[in-house]
C-alpha cells in the first residue's frame, strides 16, 4: 500500500556562477584601468551571498569600487589637469593616503570574498593568489566550479 501523505521534499538547486572566462576579466580590467575587475568582484560577491545567505563582501566590494573610481579620477586629474608642480606637499600626501586606503579596502574586500567563496563552494583558495589576482583568480575557480556543479 502506498502512503501519499508526505510529499517529497525538493532541494533547491544552487545558482551557478557566471561562466565568463578569467582572461576576459583580466583583459577588461586592463582596458578599464581596474574598474571592471572591481565590478566583477561585486558580481562574485552577490553570487556568494545568494549561496551563503549572508556576508559582508558585497558592501566592501561596492566601497572598493567607489573609492577606486575616485582614485582613478584623482590620479587622472592630478596627472593631466593639474601638473605635480602645482600641487603642494599636503595635496600629494593626501592623494597618496587615499591611494593607500583604496588598496587596503580592495584587499579587505578580496579576502572577505575569498572566505565567502570558500564557505559557499568548498574550494580552497590561496592567499597569495588572492592578494595578487583577486577576482581574476576567483573567476578561474568559479568557472571550473560551474562546470563540475552542473
């Protein structure tokens, strides 16, 4: 006799990461002076948040993008609109401090995303590769993860 009182439980499938090849992330990041790489970090962080349900890499990645665009603007402005001879020592120091803060925020976002991706996928990601290549390195592994997960 069949018992149909309990319906079968369905396990929702995890969304797959976007399958952009890591070379395109590198190429577009070079062409856009790093802005695309930071945008792609936001995409990766959003995907990890869908899997984990929580995380702080997404707001850090957004802040990194905003500060990165600001630093790019500041660098281009001081290089072309106002030559270095016109800037005082305080202005140059402030510009360098903003660049240092930008680098620190980017690395904080990258390592936070690394932790979230490891929790979401079970991958083991290296710290040195995260430091030097960040979202490009993550995309290399996420593309392989997307192929294996199907």
